[in-house]
C-alpha cells in the first residue's frame, strides 16, 4: 500500500518564532492522533528549517524538508544551497519543480532533471511538482503537458530510484487562487499519471507511487479530494500556514 502524505509548503512565509509556534501546534494536535502510517511534512524556508526541526523533536512525526536546492555539489553560486548542505542538517526531503520556481526563477525541465539527479545521487527524497497552466487545460493540452514534464525531468530514472520519488500534481491555475480542481478532475489526472508511469515502467511500480494533489486544498474540500482512489494526500500552500486548517487537512486523510 502506498503512503498517504500531507505536506505543507510554507513558501516565503513565517519568521523563526512563528515557525516554531506552528510546528508546536501541529505536534500537539497529533499527540493523540493515530496517523496510521500516513506522513506529515512541513517545508519552511531554509533559514527556519533548523528551528522547525527543533520544535518537531518532541514529536518526530512532523518531518521537515526543504523547498529547493541547487544541482551542484558546491561552488560559486551565491544564495544557493546544495544537497550535501541539506543532508548535513538532517534534511532528507526536498521539493523540486514547484510552479513558482518554474515561473519566477525560470527553472526549466532540463534544469529540474539535473536537480532531481543531484538529489537522488545523494539519496534524498524528492517531492516532484508539475502541472498545467489554465490555457493548457482550456485548450485540451493538459495531459500532454503533464506527460512531457514527467518525461523530461524524471522518466530517465531507474526503477529503483523511484523509491525516493513522491509526485505532486499541482495545476498552476489552482495554486493560491482558491480555484480547486474538482475531485473528479484530480482523480482523472492522477489516474492518467499512474497509467503513464505504468507504461514507462510497470503497473506494480506505478501502484506504489504516492501522488499528491496540490492547489487550494482547504479543510472544506480535503475529504472529498483525498477520497479519490488515486489521490494519496496533498501538498498544501496557504492552508498550511494556519495550524487549525493544516491539522484539519491532516485529519481528512
Ligand atoms: C502550493 O504552493 O504548492 C499550493 C498548493 O498552494 P495553495 O494550497 O495555496 O494553492
């Protein structure tokens, strides 16, 4: 059975104290909650990772990851952080391919392939994000766009490498907009993604991959979205910043 996951992408939000408070609140709420093997992750900005880790130490069930990393091992890349640096801070999971990185920082499929390779070479786990823009959906190209993004950045991986891959389908038009994909739209795309993986690798492997949905997931819609058979949880932006909302979404699993 594949793992179900709720992951909070904090983006460029929360200072040190707020980060600690939020992790404390999540940990406290999970104290008496049986996660039944499901995973809870938060992704703070680099500078607040260590504070979040310390806050989660009382309850290691809140895992702390990074929102990005550079593909090189080290060097003259001002402002960047490498896989080795993350690992030396006990960060073993990294988000790659978020649409905001693609759009505002011009991260291409080719660059993301390099980043994925660097993360996998270091034994890191990758939450790989991808998804179509509104005009691509409106013109009926969403399946092709999604397939291309996967083929260009991760389908070169060996089957064994996929143990370290979590997929996050995030239609760009639903991120931070309040416009959520309907549970049926999410299921349709997740089933397509799983079938595409099955075709490239094997059905058995495809069945084991966790595919998260991201895009305006809130306490009010999480149960319905997570209830779809090919949706294995969510990558949450805005609602991950409020303890009560994030906890309600975790409980929706
Ligand atoms: C995200 O940034 O990954 C995201 C899904 O954001 P939101 O939940 O705010 O749409």
